[in-house]
C-alpha cells in the first residue's frame, strides 16, 4: 500500500498531540508515523519535517487541512463572545474583543504547497476535503503518495476521481475532527466497520479504516472487511512521545474516557472528544450560531487559557474516540509491537 512500511498501521496526525518523536518511533517500528501540519505556518512545518527526518530514515506522513477558508462575520463573532462572557467571568476576565482565523486552510496557502514540493515527504494526507486538481498533480508528480479522509461513499468517490492514492475511511467512532467535506449538509455518522465495508466494495482505491480501533483484534476486524490498513489516533495519546499534557493523560485514564461526544461548539466543525464544560456549557442548545472554523476555536482556546490560569481544566480540549478506555500507556515502539503481535492472533 505504501512502499517502505512493514505494517498496515498508521498513527493518526493529531495536531497538538502528535510530535516528530512519536511519528519517528512509529515509523522506525514498521508503521507509518504522522505529523499534523494543519495548525502550522510553512516555516513551522519545515522545522517539524526536518526534526522528524533527523529521527527516522523511514517514510512518514504529513497532514494538511483542506477546509473552506473562514469567512469573518463581526456580528456572529460578537454574539458568540457574548455567549461565552459568563464563562470567562468565572475566571475574572472577558472574552477576546476580536476573534482570529488561527489556522490557514491549505486551500489558501500556496507557500505550504511549495514547501511540500521542496521537502517531498513520502506521504501527504488531506482532511476536510481536497486541494485543487493542479496541486494534486504537482504533488503526485513529485513522487508523493497521497491520502484523503472520507466519511461517506460520495466523499470517497470524489477522492478517487481526484487521483488520490489511498482513502482513509473515518467512522463516527473516531476522535478529533470529523473529516466531513461540507458539514453544513450534515454528517451521516457512518460507523467504521460499515463505512470500511462499503468503501471496500464500491471504490477501487486501497481503504484505510479509522475510528475506534485500539488493538490487534480491531485491526483484524477491519482487514477482514476489506481494509488494507488502519489508522489509530486515540491509541497513541498515552505514549510518552505524544504531546498530551498531564491533565489530558489523567482524563484518558479515568472513567471520563467512557463518555465521548461530538460537538461543533469548540472549533466550528464537528469533532469528538471527552465530555467536559466545553460540551455542557458552551455547546448548549440555546447557543448562537458558531463562527466559522477555526475562528471559533480562537475563543475556545482563550477560554481554556483563562480557566487554566486559575487551575481549572474544565475547558481543556481533549479529543478522543469511542475506544478511549482501551488506551495503553506504552512507549510507541512497544505499542506498535503489541499491535503487530495481536494482529496475528
């Protein structure tokens, strides 16, 4: 499926959690490590690629966000800040006066394209959609293997028609942001096993199953349904090489891991995480319309910073999938070795 890897195991490119150390450890163990560049400038992305290359000579994946660029709306953003004001007041502060587009979409970042063409990572993956055909052609012309996330058969067919090499079938169980191309049209919320089987029978490209897979038995189940590989994210959060902080690790190892939910109120796009006050107090039914992704994420991060400064982690962003209670606190190499053993039964 991907030249140079020994195992059909991909570590998900979790922005804020995946690191060059984690990606390199997975790649060195025979899987495909990943780094998330969706929140990075081209200069930051280059530094991460260089750092990863210094730790491994094997292939790794870099991931980009292909969401529709945000459209600022001062009225909507002001309404959102008013909605959050009582929560900020709990920590003796106020919401930001201006919300920013903190992440630039790859669709509007030609400098990032040129960086990829210069650095030529072995694999580039896309989330939230696809870049324009000419960009895809240039990346493929540079010898880069391309992957993209699909949550439905229609999205998978768009990926296939665009000339992408591999489809990541992201089930509703997956932690983090849903890869839905157009969330305004709704989310089908198809489970991983059903989606994997559907795509394996309806498209010609290799399918990588993602969502809720935490051990070798889960890998075997996905492969039995036609997947040629699997992508695991939550399974790697407790690895010492990840950037998860102590609060995140404690939450993932507690009873809180048994309850995850999907909300758009944190970032402006639907994402699954451990339920806390970002879900219960921010994402309430009476909340105003959420600003565009990632403008609303700026507000969530500011709220967490205000709470954290007072010793409160109730507003921490802790993405996780439905398999979270199965997470293991193992070094990445040991986890990959365990997954490989379990795959064999």
